[in-house]
């Protein structure tokens, strides 16, 4: 039976308000519930930034860097999952001094605590690989992540999924999950050569309600006006996530964002989902329209209600 998430009034809010002495932004926020508390991990230049609270909607405090790695920088899009009392963090980074961000590669680190410190264990995928999301499905674990296709009809970054042989080893049989299909996903025109417009579909987050499988993704670039969150669905009684045929909603040819720029915020993207008291909430980054544009990054973590019914997801924000 399909589960319906009831609508109710919920006002969009900033989840974290940066305080003096803390990082100014929380790009790519990943939320974890553990030991009765809440944690958010975010992209950082010199390490993964961590925040914690006893409550979901308030009381957030900066905990410091949950992960650092010698001689590395640009720690992107962390994901944390717990298994048998061990916390596994998946993220990407590059070597210090490296100017080419296409050298980003996905790595794994471990900790005995959700607060860290996490310790690097292994680089699990080659460059270019970013935006990992590891989930348990049935008895197995799977990893969604983004890679490049330089020769496709719509060249650019897209999302694949693979099974993990163990927590540090993808099987090496990735299957395409979501690929670029529309112009609104163009990151940059003529990016690497004339006539080749570079698309970006990244930031996968998977969750399941009954036999409805949802994959939320970010399209375009957070600095561009068309940047958005979209989603794809599959309906199947299936645990092997590589066998699912995700379909963009409402269609692969239609730009119909789950979240995008409005009159109050922009740069809405890269999310995680949390279930709280039978309701689903989407945690994402955005920046206020009025934010100081001279800052290198003014994205902060936000939260709003997410309604789900069959193939339809709806993000409910700015409700009086």
C-alpha cells in the first residue's frame, strides 16, 4: 500500500544561522539522526564541517571539523551512514595545489562517533567522482554518485549507482540512474569546446516509501539562475537499486523543479531527507536573495516539508 504524507502548514526556515567564528556557509548539507541527536555535515575548503543539535528545527551548534585529511582540500558533499556502531563518511577531495576540480575522487573515512573525528581509510573511486550517497537496500549497500560523460549527446555530469562489495569497495558495475535531458541542466555553454554545452546532474539522494523509489538530484550550477532540485521515480518491488528504471518527473523533457529560486532565496539544491514524527522534511542549501554577493559562498542549510504520493513529490515552503 502506498503511503501518503499528510499536508500541514509549515513555514520554511533557515536550519542553521551562522554565528561569529563559525563557517559562513553550509553547502551540500547532509543530515543524520544518531543517538537521539541530529547532525549536519557540510562541504568545507579544508575539512568537512559538522553541526549538532538536540532538536531538528533549532538549537544548532557548530562542532568543528569532523574530518580533515593531510595535503588535501575542497572536501565536497559528505554523506554519513552508521553500520554496527561504526560511522562511515563518504566524500570527495583533491590534493593541495591542484587547480583542476575534475581530479575530485570519492573517499571513505570512519569514526566511532557521529561527531568524529573521522579518519581517512581508502579512496574508493577514481577521479572524476563526486557527491556520494550510500544507502542500505534489502541486505546490501549501494552507492549513488556522479561521474562525467564527455561524449554523450548531452555531455556533462550524471548520476550512477553501484552495489558495494563491502563498505570500502564498489563492485565496479555502475548503472546510469539519472542523466541530463533538458537545456535547463546546462552548467555552461561551450565549456570545453565550441558547440559542446556542459550539463550537470549531481547531488543524488535516494529514499523509499513502500515500493515507490525516489531519487532527488541537483541540476545546473548553484551560481546560475536555473539551478534547481528535481526528482526521478521508480515503482517496483525491488531491492537491487541497479535494476530500477528511474524516470524524471513529470517528464524527462519538462523543467518542473521540486525546488528552485523564488523571490526570497536562490541557489536551492543538494539535499538530504529526514523522517520526523511520520513526516518527511527536505534539508537543502540556498542563499538569501539579499545575501552579500561579494562573499565567496553564502549558502546556508534550510528545511521544508516534503509531501509524497506515488510519483508526486512536493516541497512545501513559505506557507503562512
